[in-house]
C-alpha cells in the first residue's frame, strides 16, 4: 500500500502511524486495562485516589481502566482494514473464530477464577462484526438480504453476551460503513460510544494512520498479534495466583 494516504481529518504530515504501530498501541493500551482489572483491582493502594477533579477521586486503577477504553475502537478499525485488504477472507474469519475459542478459558478465569463466566470474550464480538461486513459486501445488490443478515447477527450478539455486546457489534458496522468518511466516522462513532466516552480518544490515533502495513510481517508476527490476547490474560491470571 506504499504511497496511499487514507482519508483523515488530520493533514498528511500528522498521518505517521502504520498498521503495525496501531496494533502495538492497541495491545499496550489493552495490557494496561487488563492489568488494572486483574491485579490492581485487588491491591488496596491502587484503589486509593491519587487526585480529585470536581470532587471525584481518580485512583491508579481508575486511570488505567479509563486509558483502556481506547483499545476496542482501535481493534475495530484494524479489523475493518484487515477485512478490506486480506487476501483470504475465509482464513481471516477462521482465525477470529479460532482465537475466540482459544481465549474463552483465560477470559473466564480472568473474571471468576473458574471455567465459566456469563460473558464471552471480545473475539466473538469481532467475529460477528466481520460476518456483518461480509453480509454487507456479499449482498450489496440485495438490501433486504443485508438487513436480514445484520438483524440475525444482532440477535446473536444480544444472546451471546460477548464483551462490548451488541453495541460493540453495531460499532464495528459503523466503522465499516463510514470507513471513507473519517470525520463522520469519528463523530458517529463517538456518539455511539457515549456510554464509554473515554474510548472516543482512540479516533485521534486512528486518524494518524498512514495506510502502511508497517513492521509486523510474516506468519509468526501476524499470529502473535492474535495470540497476545489469550496469552497476556493467562500470564496476568497466573501472576494474580502467585501474588495474592
């Protein structure tokens, strides 16, 4: 994709982040979020307010969780880019579903320290969004089929109760449908994320994307990006067992 600058509400000189840079940024933000959820949530000093704004106290735990809200929109953007540029959509969808299954046990232990939890991990939400994009593209000439497929997937998202739920599924569709209108994507996406308004800051980095693939190349690097999700959760759960 050399030489291609995607649409952005920033001037081209500010479009400095490759796809690889966005992946690393999203992984770091997610790690901060999950470290707070798994470890800081049970360490009392991390729960004590560091400062107050408008009478509300902000602890290390709260700050890390607020920072973590920006990870999901970046992953949604990366999924949209991956969908548009992958050479093999079947394999792309298969990987999302495979890692949804792999991640389920670490995800359950993250919240309950048992084999089961009432919610499913975010890979299922991403997979449903991927299927929604497939439906929009495949049935482009039959709008009623598009709507029917999207409604069926919405019903599945509600029943499945995966991370970010049906709202996350709809957000993925917003990211896809407004992919060429970055200002509208940011405005509509931010309005949709009103319940997690800190996530809206993700659109700053998203609009710094330069259209380049970046340094993450090869099968090992690609699958490490997938594997990082269950792997880092597993490590955090083990650390919790050892430390607490």
